[in-house]
């Protein structure tokens, strides 16, 4: 019998020992000795998309949970691809919020303020394994000392570059990726029209504010400021934000360093980088498996911290997902959902996912939401240099700007306009975006908070 199979059986036995906390419901379950326990049914949006390579893993976990907890019946639902947030908010408005939903890090602040996730503080404090979850992720899942969710995914971003292309151009990464000026010149020099290659794949659509905010940080600012009373102040047109957008324009119009179609999708930018059409691109720690599956030789990929901006700052960004619970569900359903969420985020389940990916020849996400799980030991075939670089990036990282989920469309539009029109003034674009966001989002938000 394989060592992994033995470990699996031992861990399953350990999980099964504190068997099945008592719940009440409407469907009886016959247990040994004639004891009857009520079946609780919960709805979870975690059904893998059709054709998902990870489907066998989830099928296994779903089956094992059913075996361990027969009194909990989980209805697995598939969310809309790339429209999950909209679908979720529609469900909330219609009184059909699932019992368990995976919320993105940036959404947690507004969700909590709107009363969307249940307060699970008491359940969490009674959970012995809570000490192993990432403090950064738990900060995202908490507010004012209360807990509103359970982390289930973390990633970190960094700047990736094609070593082979850099060598061809005789560029040394440690020299040309130092700051904005050296990077812009290098991105210009890396362009080669005869090879259909450009220097840097910029994000000009699909949440264009996502990568733009890093440049604002590097310039010494942020896009919002949160006050002690919970209210928010917009800083879209601060000196740092304006300088960051001016730099975006420089990359396109002065250095001609980015892709011809500045509004191309993130997926298309990824393809450009994977196939050598883009020499550099910002990537996340959970993209390396996709890279290798696309035919990328990981020995050709280098990872660096972002070039420092005017403030001399170089910060990465951490993000991820949080399981949140329906506040209108009964206590029995919330307990059942908590049992399911902690099972799916347990050390056992996390390592089973990593083991499954390893057996399938896939590379793992190198950043874990648990401190007792090390994904790097499952990264067969991944250069140690990449692993160390991702770990370094995670040590110098921060969360995205406050209220991002509501403000993203306003910032993104300004970024797009700046990239499309050389004559567009970044200060005016950001001021217009700020005024509109203040009127349509922030005024009501602050009134509600106060």
C-alpha cells in the first residue's frame, strides 16, 4: 500500500473521532444502535467547472466528507464563470444566498459592512485548528475583533521575466529591474517587431486597477484612506496616483514598451508571456502550473520584486479567497457549513490537493493559507530559485486598497483612458473618477457607516 494511502486512512480516522456534532433538521438519519440524527442540508457554491482538471480531487473530497459526516448533505452548485460576483449578489438580493460562498479578499470589507457574511466568531474560537491559518488572511476575514469567514486560498504577485530574452538582449535583471526608469528603458529595448515581441504586458482591461495600484504604492500612496470610524476618503488624484498613471502613459507613448492592444484581456496577455511575445509580466504565485501546461520551460522564467518607484518602495500584493456563511441560515445550517468549510481547509485536505496535483504532474500554488502546510515540497520540477523568489515576495506584501470591489470600475476607466489617449491628463482623469465615485459610492457608504 502506498505511503500516501496509509496516511490518508490515518488522517480520515483522526478526523472521524470527534464524530458528528449534534444538529437538528427535518430529515432523520439512522445511526448504529437505533439512534436517529437529523440530516442538515446546505448549499455550497464549489462545484468544479466542466472539464476542470481538479474535478477528481473534489469528487474524492466530496465523497469523503459524505462518509465522515452523513448527517450533513451538501448540495454543490456551480457558479457562473467570470460572473460569480454578480451572480452571488443577485442571489443575496433575492434571498437565495448560499450557505457557503468563496468571497475574494477585496470583497470582504464591503460584504461585512453590508451584513452579507455571518459572524462566526464563537464557532471559530472553539475551533482548535484556527491557530494554523495565516494572520494576513484572518485579518481579511475579520473586522473589529469579530470573525466573518475562513481562508481557503492565498496568492502573492511578483514580476516575471523571460531569462532567455534578457540574455539575448544582454540585459542583467538585477540591474534593469531596479526602478521605474531602468525598467522602462529595458522594456523598450526588449521590444522587437520582427519577432512580434514587446517588453511588458500591461493590464489595461479586466480590473485594470489591479496592477495599477502597485505603482501607486511604489510612488508612496494608495487609492483610498480609511479612517478610524470606518469611513473612507478617496485619494485617486493624489500625487502618487497621478505619478503612477503618468508612468503608465510613458510606458506606452514615450517608450513604446507595451502590447499594441492595450485593452487586450488578461488571458491574452498571459498567452503572450507564455509564448515569448511579452518579455515581462506581473504574475501570481498560482499561475506556474498553467505556465508549464502551456509549454513554458520554467528554467527560462525569472521572478523579481517590482521595480521601486519614486518612493523607493517595492511591495507585492497578497490576495485569495474566504469562505463566508449565510447570516440568515439557521444555527444548525451554519454549524454544518462550518464543519464542511473546516474540513475542506484542513491540513489533510490541503495536502491532499497538493499531492493530487503532484501526481498529475501539476505545479502547486506556492503560497499557503496555513502555516503547517508547505507547498514547495510538492513542486517537483520547479526551480528552487522560483520558489525562493515567491517566498521573498510574500514577505514584502500588502492587501489591496480599501473598498476596491466598489471602486474598481471608476479607477479602471481612468487607467484605460490614459493608455488610449496620449493627450489625456492623468490628474483630470483621476479627479473625474474620484468625483463620480464620491457621488455614486462613497457618500452613501460613509453615511451608512456613521
